[in-house]
């Protein structure tokens, strides 16, 4: 690994020390060990004696007494061993990381990817740092980054994702500017980007990786829509496995990629489970942030999802994500049809290949803020104005983000119809 952790971690983060009590955790289960160490509550004081979970196919997730105990008790910060093993298996299946697990790579389970992301920004960024984000980007990331007071640089995107040439220019310009801050990381959402809906091509990812390697910048790969690609069976036959394109994690030989995954879009968003995968020294430090914050992600959620993944194996997991992919693909195609019927000539967009967002440029509208926040709302349509997705949230934007994920199809069409009539009245 080429990356030196100490060049990237803030002074505040480097002062974090492991908790003496948390350090006892791995020793508790050793044969013959009598633990009077941790402050584990006595489960006899818990009123829950069983949990049953029924899946949409009618099958049940059984929970043994041992699992129930683990689900109701404090657990390791890294994550429940059952879930961690399943996640490592999943990362090997889909990402084939070049770096070996035991020496170089590790995993940390988090309360959704948001949890791991915001702790990562705290670990890396201070007022002397800079971070590069896509234009536009996820407001939840900006909410965690902006208050830190670091420099935020924006890189251009188009329908095929992040534009490598723009990344090169941003880095060169920052070096020329003499601003004095160190660019620590690129934060990127490579699949079904929020809000743009775009997916960065593998060719571009390879170029982006090279640029970050040359400039010694970390890559924060936030990929919660990874499983929501619409191309599950394109070009493949019945019984074939899902073969997603390469991720930044899979390209990493330097130890510069921290990847963030989430169960929110494919299992449940309320279950609050995500995980970070990356170079061991960074994941270990992130673990210290987690220790001091929430101790660990919810044990109950971890046991449930870990057991589901174990029972399902690859076949059932993929048949589940295939259903999710088809659902989103069909919704996108319906939304496209509604747009072609009602909004023809009034908006421009790039058809997504993954995810749940349409990023539309409203022709003839310089700033969508008033139109979205007042006019659309008066007509009973909620969307998000484009300016919300930029670090400089006050700058005018001709874009709006519409999500086609949950509204019933007749309502989805009605929303498009209402937007169309509003735009026609204005023109
Ligand atoms: N990153 C992006 C790009 C997102 O769109 C979201 C959810 N809206 C998150 C992270 C957070 O997801 P989670 O539910 O896993 O915390």
C-alpha cells in the first residue's frame, strides 16, 4: 500500500484512543474466560423472548437463542461476526479486491452509509483540508462536510458520470490557486448518482483512479445504488450470475479507496445498516470514531440481515436484487413515457441506467427555486430544486430532481402533467 494514513487523518482524529472496555470485547468468548469486565446488562432483565420475521415469499427467518442473545446485547464495534463474514463474502464476489483482507483491507458495519460517511469526513477533513465533490452532489454529504469549514471543490458531471478531464483541471487549478489547503479526497457517487441519476463508466473510473493516484488523493466511493442497476440480465442467460462493472474498490492497489455500501435500498432503509470497506488503518480509525459515537450499529438489525444473507446464499440474494432492479427499471421506463407524453420539448434529461432519480433541466427557467418551492407546491407537486445539490446552495440552478421510486404510477403521471402545464403557462 502506498498511501500513508497520517497524511490524511486530522489532528483531532489522530488523538482518538481505543476504549479500554471495548478492547475486552474480543476476549469475552475465549474458552475458560470469566468476564467481569464489560458493562453488559443481564438479558434476564430484557422482556423480549423471541423475534419472528416473515419474508415476502412467506418464509421465516428463524432465530436461535444464541442469535437472540446477540441481537439484544451490545456487540463488537466492527459488526456482528455473522454479518461481517457475509459482507466480506459479498465484497469478494462482486468486487474481487486486489488488496488482501487480513493485512490491508477491513470492514466496519455502520448505521446506514450516512453514519460511516459523516464519520469519515470528520476523520479526514479540517479547516486546512479540501475535498472534491461532484456537481451536483448528495445534500446529506454536504450537510456533514460544509460545517467543517474545509475548502469544497466541485467537479463537473454529465450523463456518463464524473468527467475525468474536469477532475484534472480542478486539481491543477487548486494547486495554482495557492489556497494552502491539502486536497484529501474525492467524494463520488458512481452508480445512479444522487441527484443526477448518472452512472460513471468503467473507462472513466479507471481514468479517475489514475488521476487520484498521481495526485495522491483518497477516493470516497459512496455507492448506495450499486444494486439498483437496470441491466441485471442484459446480455446474459438464465442462471447466469450478476456481473456488475468494476468499482473503484476493485481497482485499488494503493490503499486509497474507502467504499460505502448500504442495505437501505434493497432490504430496508429503517433497519439502518450500511458498511464501509477500505484500507485497514483508515477503517481502524473509523472504528474509534464509531466507538465514541454510537458504540456500534444496531445488533438486532445486524443479526437479522446476517442471517438472511446466510440463509439465502448467492442465488436467492441475486434473485431478490433482480426483482428490485426490475422494479426500478420499470418505474424509470414509465417515468420516461410520461415525460415523453407530457413534457416533450419542455425539459432535458439523461436517461439513467440505475437508481431512482431523474435530473431535469427545465428549458427557459434560469432558477428553479421559486417554481419548485412555491408554484409546484401550490399545485400539489413536491420536487427538489437543483440548488440544493451544490455546496454553494444559493446559486441559481435550472435543474430539478424528481424521484420516481414510490409514487403510484397514476400519481407519477399526474405530477408530470401538472409540471408540464405549469411550464406551458410560463412560456
Ligand atoms: N449516500 C447517498 C448518495 C444517498 O443517496 C443516501 C440516501 N439518500 C445515503 C448516502 C445514505 O443512505 P443510508 O440510508 O445508507 O444512510
